[in-house]
């Protein structure tokens, strides 16, 4: 007897991916996650463009991680051009980064994952069965977006961030208003932890290598070193020693591997590698969610995101306090030093470690670029998880196996592409 | 009702929807940019929202009247535009072209409705696109439809 489970276009993930599993006589014969997106050629688009445009072009790689791509892009350019950032620039970038992290994590935890646990197919019926939950998610998303808009001029695709600094600065009154809303938002954060602490996470363990950025003095989101849970610590310039990209037949996305057959990046990797640097309130949230490092259940990536929601809200309040104490200075962007050079930027965007590597000529134009996104780095690990999970749930119905696999894919919060939204209509008559 | 837009003073919101990097998908954005250059009544607020996805309820909540301008596939000649209310049509998610985490305008509106946060009056202006390939420019045929579209929206809001 054989069963073939195919889920085409897994829903509630970004972009297009198919699950293919074949079970024959109780044995797992085939297990793949096909990425069927077409390549997008952003690296080729960057060649020949002035360095000032790179962050605005690469921001468009993703409508969710736009600030993450822009920040990583700026760091790559700034490393290449020997730019030293002011403390104010670093604080403002961290603040808007937290805004995007919150926005993305609220989207994933509430809109994409919660429906699986609350017995509904999507967030739309959830709005009827758990109205307060959806309203809370929308309030939190709006606050997150307003953080980005206050610092960088708009919610998505930041316009005020530039090489060396900012072209626009938030008013003190705007920052005070944001602070007030963040403090009031603690009630929503508390309710979020309570909600996700009550969910029955699927039981599944598989140890893997967890890779994230790491910094000596803070929970790393921007810059730092590459840290593997297997013990290695590398400068970000050596990213290719970690990613080792390779091609497989069934995927248009490149796969990666480091010490083992695969590794995991994202909130769970950060949580496992940098737990000690989380805000005390975030550590309390981890306790409430009953997780502590090392967590080896990939479904708990979502729980780690909830912990990071707490951390980002508290750290955003801290950053605003520092900015208010210092006062906002309308400083000019730091100067660049144009020579033939290259630079690597690395950030922890919501889905994990992101690398941009640029080669810039004396004329200020890019001659080459390499971008390695977190979802690529996670796909090999996702497949390894699927291979380990299926034999444990073979006694379940095909429908239950299918749902478990979809939930596993969603736990990784994959961002397979960003695409157009187009409406089609039919007359009711 | 939880007010997500406590500051809103105007009563009619005009939203430009779409991705201006994908050819005619940006027509909604371009149309409201042109509208913003006109003399408008004080109760009108214009926003370029792009692809709001699940965030749509936060945009719509608290408004009594909302006008949405967007590229819409209606099976008409490219450049044709239509004015319609949500009651007149079914909104269908395009199978091949999905937006952020599969929350397109239709899903965003469905979520707003499920939350009972729909404005009393919603008006769509849909423009049939000619080309949705990557690019900043609108096609000639869609661009030439903009003046009559904007005149009609202006007539609409001045009647209110």
C-alpha cells in the first residue's frame, strides 16, 4: 500500500512551495519541499548601479523584511566604503529594526500560525470566533508599522535611511508618543504570551545546528559575528564558509549546509544561541511559554518569536529613552571613502541571518553583489525535519499527516517570494 | 469597537492600492497621486497604501466612507475603468499572483467584514490593466484612461 501526499502551494506562507511525500509499505520513500519560484535576479539588477541606490533596490526583495534588507544593504555598502556610524544612527536603526521585527512576528504568530491551533482555516473565521485576538494583532501590527514610519518615513521600504545615516529625523514629540503607545502596548504583549503559552505545540524533537549572529554586549540583530551552536564563531566576512550554497534539482532556491547536513536560522536559532542577552521580561515570557535553550522542536520557532516580541517592545522603549535623553541631532550622514573595495553586511531579519556582499568600484558603482536570504538557509533543515517527522506520524490519517507537515513548514515562517496582488472579479448577476 | 485610528478627523478616505513596481498594478497609486494634486474638500484624506494585506482593517476602521482605487482584472479592454460597490461583484484571489502571505485586497476586505469594521460606504474604482510585468511605468492605454477616472472620482466626492 502506498500513499503520496502532495501539497501544492502551501498556504499561509510567503510565496510558492510544494510538499511532496511518498510512503510505500509503511516506509518513507520520498520527502521534499519544492521551491517553485522563478529566480528574481536582484544581484544582477544591482550591477552598474550607484551605491546610493542599493538599499532602495534590495529593500524591494521583500515587503515584510524591507527594513532588514535595507539595513543589511547599508551595512555592506558602509563596510566597503569605510563609513563609521554615529551612536544616534545606530540607535535609530535598531529602533526601526525592532518595529519591523514586531510587525513580522505578529503577522506570523497571529495571522499564519494561530489559526492552526484555534481550529480555523485562516484568520478570517478567527475574526468571528476570536475577535479580540485578531483586534489585538491588528493593534500590535499598527504600532509596529508606526515605529518604522516615525523613524524612516514610512511603514515599508524605508526612505530616510541612507548610507552613513539618515536624511530625516523623528521629532521628540513623535518619539514620546511612540513610547507612550509601547508602554500601553505591554498589556497586548502580556496577552500574547498568555495566548501562545496555552497552545498545544506538536511534540517533535530533532537536534540540528543553529546559526545566528552574536554580539558581546546585546541580543544581536545588526552586525556581530556568526555563531554556530556547534561551537564555531566566524567573522561575517567568512559567511561563505558557513553557507556553502549548493543546487538541488527540485528547488529553484539554493540549499546551504555547514557542520552537518543542514542548519537552522531564525528566532529559534537566536533564542538558543543568545538567550542570556534577552531582556529580563523576555526571559520571563520564555518561562511562561515553557521553553529554555537548547530548544530542538522546530515548531517552537513560533514560541521563540513570541519571546522576541517581548524583547523588541522592551528594547524599543529603552532605545527611545536613550534617544530622548541624548536629544535628536539633525546630523549629516557620515562621509564615504571611494576606492575599489568590497564589504559584507549581516543582520538577523525576522526569518534569520541575512547576508549582503557588495563589490564597489572607484566610480561608486556596484560591480557585483551576493545576497543570501534566511529562507534559503532553512530549506535543507526543513526537509530533514520532514524526513524525521513523517515516520513518527505514519499511523495518522493522510489528512493529519498533511496538516502536520503544513504546520511544520509554517513554523519556519518561510518567505519564498514577494509577488503582486491582483484582483479578479465576476459579476454577481 | 476598538478604534485603531484615533486621530481620524476626515470622513472620506481614498486609498490607492497596488504595487507601482509592477507596471499597471501601480495605477491605483498613480491615480490617487494625481488626485492629491487637485483641490479637494477638507473632509477627504488620501493615502497611498500599496499592498496592505491583513493590515487593511486598520486602514478602514473609523471611516464612514472609503474609496479604493486599484487595478482589477474584469475581462474588459485594457484601460477600461468601472465604478462599483462590493455588493455588485465577487472578489477573487488571483491564483498565480499572490501578495504578502497570501493576503490580497479581497482577503483584507473579508477580514474587515468579519471584524464588523467595514465603513458604511465602500466604492471601488477598478482599472483593467494591460501589463503587470516588472517596471515603473504605466502602459499608454492605462495612462490615457486616468483623466476621465479622476474626473469621475472628483464628481463623486464633491457630491458628498
